[in-house]
């Protein structure tokens, strides 16, 4: 009898474990700023559909050659988030992975990506999902060009973001090297297609950092680069850290790790980056708390018919290959 009871409990535990799953779906929203649909992947933690908590949101930006699928098919973010939440390394969270290939997350001649992010994407996420809508509920991380965008967002919008993580960020203090894709992509080109140094300097973090230091709020920064990064980003990342540290030594972290400019680094480094980020943000909390502070925040259910991830795109067999920042 005792053995039978044990078997039943084991089966019941297995059934509950099978039900306890996070959800990863591909979504989009109409963007007035882009003039087209703005695609994104959304990760909802286990328990989201069964509860009424509001969650912190991590906006995870891809690099110059990526899209909204990059962090899922190449970075394995679902398995990473599942494991870290299960182990208690980070709290349950919503993760949003927007797609904007080649935009560098700035307002350029082709895409008003920065404005679309803040005017279209963030408000839509906070309407559709039970997101914490205050500053302490927003985190931003990115790799390469996405790291460039994450650093800019932290410095330009310190009143909206609690912490930033930049992995192999393309944060060249002067101008990008000749091998960088920044020299051939729309945000930094003249009408004749040549590289526009003035456009780069106007959109680079160096144009924002002094203003960031003059204001009172401080965004926590986590910076990481491979020591053998072929684009010289280790040096540039250290340069950025050197500028941040005197003003916020308790809210700046630098890691130089072994490796080049590839997913081998990013898929591993995102774990420690997330541990750092979630030390600086709010924990999931009852929805009524968020509603009391922000009447516009409201609950919503996941889409009725989400597209299964495997039906969207098969993993890239060249995931380990770098792309130019």
C-alpha cells in the first residue's frame, strides 16, 4: 500500500511538473513610429496564467545581424530563464525580445527605433501583460549593437530604467573600426551611402554621458566583453567602465571573460548579467499594488492562440558565428 501511494504521489508530481511551464510566443504590435508591425518574442514565467501578480520586465535587445528570434534560437534564453527562476537565482519575470534588424535601437533615416521602443512597444507591453510599470520594474540588456542601445537607453532614460546589462557592447568612444557594421547600416549613413561620422557621434553614448552624470538618478550598469573580441570591444568596454566608476562605484560592474564576439560568450554571460540586473529591480507583487499606484496598469491574459516556437524557425546551425558590431 505504501509503495502504491508512493507511485501515485510520483505520478501526481510528474503531472504537476508537466503543467508547470513558462510560455514563449511570438507577437507583434502596430507601430506608428515604424510604419509597420513591430515584432517581438515574449517569455511569460510559470504561474503567470494562474496568478494575479505583476512582474518586472527585462527588455532583451539583439545585435546588428539579429532579430526578435535571436535570443531564443541562438541564445537559449527560455531554458536559461526557466533554470534561474527554478533555482531562485532571479525572480519570476517577463522577458520581451523586440526585433528591429540593423536599427541599432536609435532613430535613423530608415527606422525610428528608439521612439518606437518607448512610444509603441513599452506602453503596449504594459497594457497587454501584468508588468510592473514603475522604473524599478524595467530592465534592459543587449549584445553588440543591442548593448550599444542598452547603454544609450540607460543614460538617456535614467528615470525609466533601473539597471542595464551590455554584452560585448559596440560602444566605441570615437568612431567604429572599418570592420564594424555600423559603417554600412542605415542609422549612420549619409544620403550617398557613405559613413556619417557626425551621425555616429550624435547618437553615441558619449553625447549623453555628461548629461547623465549631471542628473541625480543612477542606473546600475553591468558590462562584459570577451578578451579576444576581434572588434576591439574589450578595450572600449573598459573605457566606458572607467568613465562610469568614479560617479557610481557601487552601481558599475565590469567582466572581461575568455572569448571572441560570439554567442558562446553571450549565452553564458547573460546568466551573471541577469543575476546582477534582478538585484536592482522590484520583485513580483500583487496586481492591486501596481493598480493602486498606476490606474492604467491592468491585467491581461496570454494570447488565446500563441504560435508554437518550433513552428516559427529552426535554430540557426551557424549560431556560433559572429556578426560585425
